[in-house]
C-alpha cells in the first residue's frame, strides 16, 4: 500500500478521536503516542516512544496517560464506530476472552498472583477481559475491562491509591464480559454471533443475556456441563459419547497459521418446546463437539444457539472464529505495544490500552483496504479478455468493444 494512503487513513483516525482531547497540546501528544505505538520502536515504553516522536523526555506522554483530562471510554466509542465502518459485516462475530499482563510489585491496579492464560501458569500479573470483532474483512480488539480481584476491591485505600473509582466494586470476569456485550450491542458494530471459551460459556446468565438479545452463539463448556431438555438431562460428555459413529463429520473450522484446521465434529439440536398454537421457534439450541483427528481422546464441547435454518457447517465456522482474538492479542502486543506500558494506576491502564487498541484497529482497517484493492485488481485482470477471438473455425482480432460480444456469442 502506498505511504500516502497509509498517512491519510491514519490522519482520518486521529481526527476522529481528536475532539475527545480538549486542548491542542493533548491532541498533539495523543497523535505522537499513537504514531509511536505504530512505529518501529524496540520496546514501546515512555523513553523509547518519546525518542521516536522527537520528545526530549517522556514527561509529556506520561502526562497524557496519568494526569491529563480525557475519557478513554469516549475514545473507545469512536473506535467501535470506526471498526463498524471499516470491518463491519452483517454476520460479524463478537469474541470474548481474557489475557494477562505480567507485572512486578504490588502497586499496579489489579495485580496479584493469579492464573494467566498468556503465561499458562499462576504469575504476578494483571488480567483483563477483552472483546474482539471479526468478520470476513478483518479482526481487531474493540473493548476492555480490567479485572480487579477481591483482594483489591475489599481494600478501598489501596484502590484509591491506584486511582480506582470508589464506585468500582468487585465483578467476576463473566460479569465484565456481560458489560462488554451490552456496550457492543449499543454500538454501531453489526453483530450476529458471539463466541467465548468455557469460562464464559458455562455461565447460564451469560448465555441467557445473548438469547434475550437475539444473538446466536457458539460457546465452549466444560465436559461436566449439564444439558437439559424435554428428552432428559445429561452431562454433555456422556451425551456426546453416545453419538453414533456416522454422526461425526470431518470439517474445517477455518484457516490457521498452519493451514486449514480440520477436526471431526458432531452436532445435534436440543428438543424445544413449541410455541402456543403450534408456532415453531425462530432459534434452536444445539450441543456440539470437536474431536482431534490425531488424538481422538481430545474432545472440546460447546453449546450453541442459532437461527432455525443454521447449518452445522456454520456452527463449526463460528466455533473456529474464536482463535481470532488470540491473533489480535498477539499482533496488538507485538505491533502496538499493548502489553508494554509502564503505568501503574487504573486510569493510565485504560488510556494506554485504549490507544493501543486504536492503533491496532487502524492496522486492521489498512489490511482490509489492501485486501480489497488486491481483490479489485484480480477481478479487473480476470475480466479482461484477449483480443484474439475464434469464430467459424478461424481466429481473428476483435476490435475494442466487440471482444466481449463476440466471446459471448460463441460461448467463450
């Protein structure tokens, strides 16, 4: 993509959020900070970002994150509007997951020894719940909430020292996820589906919230998940274990880093109570399972809720879309410094994370634009026809404007 196009799109993004910063100097620092996050900086901390954007010291950028007056939630709202315009599709998927940020010490807001999926073990870290949006056009992070353990919310003095608002009470990760979903539904993002891992999928309130909103979902659940229907009640692993061999299908749930991700899948609708008067429900609930081909004992379980005409192939596609948020975490950390912040206080965390998400959304939009341009070029190339045309057993050169007509007449 031409550098001029890149610069124009970045300018559009910065203008979109610029009105959220009340003073000229804050707008300039915000622009410098985002440009630094997008730049070839080894580690995107205060000193290196300041050096890259031409500041003598990082004080100005640190002021932007820690003491300046601006609301990162307003910037998040602008970000969601931007993503809706650039990546939005009617069948868009919202993905919920958490990631960890390894930290030293005890003063960073929300830090404690807790399990981090990023590290795969218990570490001293912060954990946050994120929402990502994915469609056929691209994927990016669109919302975030920092998880505050009870060791924090039960100590109001500690919270005040870290800038945590007094109104911020303890909330489980699934409660934070429900807040993310509520905000996404109130945003311009076109969302048809939600997917999440078993931490969220096993929560009845989480699933019920999605059903009340009319959203389809495919969510992972533990093997001990209870499945209740008119036909009875089972553990999901026992129910799937009774599936006949011919019920399993070998399907791809999308492309990964190493090519198509192919597994054996089985799915069955759960019997529903018909509406009074004989009307059929608009949505059905499903049980779904994914089995490794190489290791058949490795089985993942899902519950789904989908429009009545949804195919198993579509459910499998939605289940497979959850990997997109892992890709977002990796690229946002590697390319936009999502995890390279030095702030310790609660407001600074939200400000850095929001601006890093904005930078990542810009990269996602540019990738989508480049893909559109590539597709248009390939379409133009494939639609152009050679001037050589065959008619009545011999070749002739068609004049401009006649080639298509001649080719159509003789069946080319």
